[in-house]
């Protein structure tokens, strides 16, 4: 028989055991039951409370008597506990405990629970714990009752819970509510107070939704806490911005017949105002007056604050007048609320009037009032007035705090006094004051715009020390700025520092860094660095790969570009038409037109639709490879697809035809552009002028200048230099001078190439004096001659037999940091060994 009892005990005392902490609100469906391998280890749920065997005759009388003897004594007999526990199941104890509740010594019961659970590893039902809590509360043992409830909710005591409840927490509240029905009415309010208060305080970190749900469950059963607890719960919900829950709790309070006092009314008026339900707040104010509950200064302050925030200042003033009429004296908070509301509406003069009235009544502005005024002036951009308020604040012995200084920083930034903002920010750092993210961001952004990256990075480091994450826009600006300033290493260091703080830069910032590294060149080193960054958590997207491919192709590393394309495909990132454009451009620049042609066909085969840029790249590639016909075929294909044409695709072909001297084809394309409405560019005309000049039709080329103006284009220095070059080749330097005058009349100044062409033209005619004048004019205008300019001039001098002068010019070259090249030396050597042009001419005349 004993063995059978032991087997029964084993199957009952090893069910599911809950110790997990609270995770979710009551309204969420959750299970905290752990999976077991054996079904027989689960304890059946306790019977419904109203069907519990409370009749001692229906219970095991021997067991009941033994439990009663232990729990009714003023002290716990541990030996009897040890004898009892082997013959006791959790459900049997649950029935006995409830039946004996009126005869139990609560202190002994508390010790019994602790002893048998710790020493004998006995697990009570959740209801048994709840009965104990009721007994402790009924005997005014509130502290142990509160601690036990907290431990039960938190899963710190071993207890059986029924599987058919949505949540362990909901089950505890349900059991406590049901037990209230069988305990004395005096205990009910205390228990309800305890439950609501514990959830509102001990478990507030989980959200006040728990407390509100418990309150709702109890209220639905007609159980309400005291008015004080109701007000406390409402206040907690409002402070936590759980406004919807606060409205639900208030509705239950009204339905329960609880008459609110001034504190509860004031709390709800605040809740309505915070929820932008000012009309409901006004209605509630009227209701409290009808019920004879006199509003106090807090009530008035709450409704005035709500009305001021919503811009209903006239109504707020009426409540202030009513306040004075009802002999409720306005407080400092009342005036602060008005000043804040007026400042937000930028009614600064009215705010000053309120400040004056406040001072006349003997109220001394506090830091909140001063900060409100300073912030208002700063947001309006009136930093001078803000500083006056700051000075007044100091004269009253009130030191500016972090709120004051953050406002001043933003005010200085808005007034473009960034140096002052920087000083204030540094002062805050030195004083160890809290600095908001906006203050850091405004100053750092300005520093980046001014290329003051050292100071910008100093403030970024200060942000990171405070665990403030710079926003993505700011980081992108800083990284881009560092890269543009040639500080790619510092940009990488910043990126790594962010990762070290757990702030993973977004893909836009990372792409800005990669773009900067690629533009700096040396792609091999860049790729090596990027592999390291990839290991640190950098995620590549299509933009990243395209940026890298662009960098490789610009450096002529087209093979590396193709490797990156293959890599992106392996990672599931499909290339786009931009990817193909970059690779095609790289191949064409590397004079690999056949490979480019194969890639072009691959691109179309894979379903990518070439755009105008793609066609432009291929046409330019064919033209550079002197396959102009293939280029024009692509142009015709482009026209047939009815894509929007531009001057770029035409210019490549026109330039190629002009270089080949096929001016008829070039002008045919020129006419085609006009007929299709494609705007001709300076590059178009420059190519045509160059082509005409090459075949000696310089006057025709010059006429194109007039055509350009008719088309609304202003000829630039390149166009004029082309015409000057044409006339110089023909030795028509008088016409060159005419073109120079025309340039001057249009406020276009000759550049280094213009001067070099003219110097060469005069030298070829033997007019080295005129060439020398141009060289001097060039240097006087701050245009530095290069080796080509000097070589043209020295060549002219040597041909005139003025070798010594040529050597002097070479000395000037060296002193002017212009390196003598192979052409310079060859010219000087030839000058030393050949007769001058003048001597040859003399000899010819004599003969």
C-alpha cells in the first residue's frame, strides 16, 4: 500500500514547474510551460474554485487534521512537516488549505510554504500561494504578502499553473479575483490595491499595460481598488504615455460607481490634454464642478497647458481668469505654461508681457522659464535677445544648464555664428554637461562645409564617447568631405571606429567611403582595404560594386572590374545597365573595341536594354578605333529605337570624320542634328572648326562662330583658339590679331594654348620679337608657359641664329621650374650646328 501511495505521489508532484520571468502583457497569448518528455509528470489543474471540496467531511479527515495541527500552531513543527509531506499532493494540500483558511496562523503558513518547498522540494499550486497572500493581507501582514506576490508573478517560487490559461500573469489575477469572492469583503479592496500597485511599481519596466489589464480583469468582476490606487494607476499610465489604457481604466472607474476626487479629475484632464482631446478635458472640468469637486491649481495648470500646446490661447486665458475669480492663485507653473505656449506660437511680445506680470506678482523666473525664452529666441534666429535673457539669468544667480547651452548652440548656428556655437559646445564638453545630438550635428555639419575636418572629427569622437550615434546624413557628409580633402585614411579610421562602438554605418555612408577611395586611385590598395572592411561587417550592394568597377575601369584595371562583376553575380546581386556601361567604357578607353563589342552583344542577349549612354560609349569606342562606319550604324540603330538623342553621340562621330578630313560626312551629321532638334554644343562646333582649319578653310570655320551665336551658343576660348591656330598655320597673323580683338570684345581671354599657338605662328614667320612680346604678356597675365611654349619660342630663336638668346630662355625655363625635355635639347643642339634662317636668306640674295 505504501508503494502505491508513493507512486501516486510521484505522478502528482512532478508536473510542469514555472520559473520564467515576465515577458509579455496580459493581453498577449503566451506559454511559459516547459516541454517534458513524460506526460505522467504533469499535475492536473486544481478544480474550479466554487466546486472545491470545502466540506471537511468530503476530505481525507486524517490528512485534514494533520495539516490543521501544523498550520494552526503559532510556530512551525518542522519534524511533523517532514512526516506529512510524503503523504501529500499539491492538489490535496490546495483543498485542505482553503477549507482550513479561517483556522490557519498566517505566519506559520508562510514558514510552512518556505520550509517544505526548500527542504522537501514540495511544489504548491498557484492557488495555494494566492490563498496564503489573502491570509497575510487579512492579518495586515502586507510586506510579506507583497513580497510573496512579487515572487509569484516573477516566477521565483515553484508553483504549478494550469495549461488552459492564456498567460501565467492572467491566471494569477484570475485566481486572486475568484478568491476575493470567498474571503471577507474587507480584504477585497486591500487585495485589489495590492495587485494593481505591485504591477504598477515592481513591474513598471515591463510597461504599465500589465497593471491596466489586471485592473480591467478585476473591474469586470466588480472588484475595484481604492480611490487612491485608482488615481495612482491613472497617473502612472499618463506619465508613461499609455493614454489609451488610461481612458479605458477611467471608463471602468466611472462604471464602477467610484466618485473621483480632485486628484483623479486632474490626472484625467492631463491625460485628455496629452492625447489632444482638449474638448473632453473641458467637458470633464465642467463635470467635476457639477459634482461639487473644486478644481485646484494643478487642475487649472493641466487644462491651461493642454490648451496652450494646441494653440487655443484665448480659451487658456479664460481659464486663467476663472482661476483668479475662484480665488485659486496662479503658480509659477501657470505662468511658465503660458510663456511656453506663447513662445511656441512665436508670440514673443505677449510672452514678455506674461513674464512682466509674473515678476510684478513676486514670482522669480526659474531656469525653466529662462530656458523657454532663450529657446524661443534662438529658434526665431534672434540670438542677441537670447543672450540678453542668458545674461539676466546669470544676474539672478541661475547658471545656464545643458538645456540653455543646447538652445544657444542652435541659435548661433541659425545666425551663422558657428565659431560661437563651437565655443559653447566645447564649454559643455569641459563642464561635462549633457549635449543633445542636434547640437553636435549642427556644429559638425558646418565644420565639414568649411573643410575643418580635424575639429569635426574631435566632436565626432566626443559623440561616440557619449554613445551618441551620428546620424547617417552627417556621417555621409563627413566621410565624403574627408575623401574629397584627400584624407581617405582618416575616413576609413572613422568607419572602423563606428563599427567598434556597434554603430554600423549604413550602405550610403559606406558607398561614399568606397567612392572616395576609388577616386583617390590605386585600386589595388583600395580593394585590399575593402576586403578587410568586408570582414568587419561592410555589406556590398549594387551601388558599391558599380562604384568599385568604375574605379577599376578609370585606372585601366578592366580585368579587375570583370572579376567584381562575377563576384556580385555569385552573391546574388544582378548587374544593371550601369554596370555594363562602366565595363564597356573601360574596354573602349583601353582600345579593346572587339571585347567591348562582345560585351555589348552579351548585354543585349541577357535582356538588358542599352540606353543612350550605352550607345554613346560604343559609338565613341568605334570612332577611336577608326571604325567610324560601325559607329554610324549604331547611331542609325539608336535613331530607329526612338530613344532621346543627345549631342554626345553625334559629337563622337563628327570629331572622327573631322580628324579623317571627311567634312561632308561631318556636316551631314551637323544638319541631321538640327533637323532632329538635337541641340548642338560648343564641342560640336569646335570639332567642325578644327576639321575645316586642318584643310585650310579657316574663313569657313570662322563663319561658324556667327552660326553658334544664332543658335544661342557663346563661342568659348577653345573655339577661338582653333580659329587662331588655323590662321597661324597659314601665316595670316593679321587675321589672328582680328580674332584676338573679337575675343576681347566678348570678354574672352586667351589661355596658355592660345598664346603658345600664336608664339609658334610668329616664330615660323621669323618674327621672334612679336613672339617675345606675347611671351612677356602671357607671364604678366599670370599664365605660366609650359615646355611646349618655350620649345616653340627657342626653336624660332635658333632658326634665326639667336642661339645665345635661346640658351637664356632655357635658363629662364629652369629657374621657373619648367623642365627641359628632349625636344628642348635637340632644338639647342640643332641650333648650334645649322646656319640661321637670316644667313641663308642673305646668302641666297648675294648669289
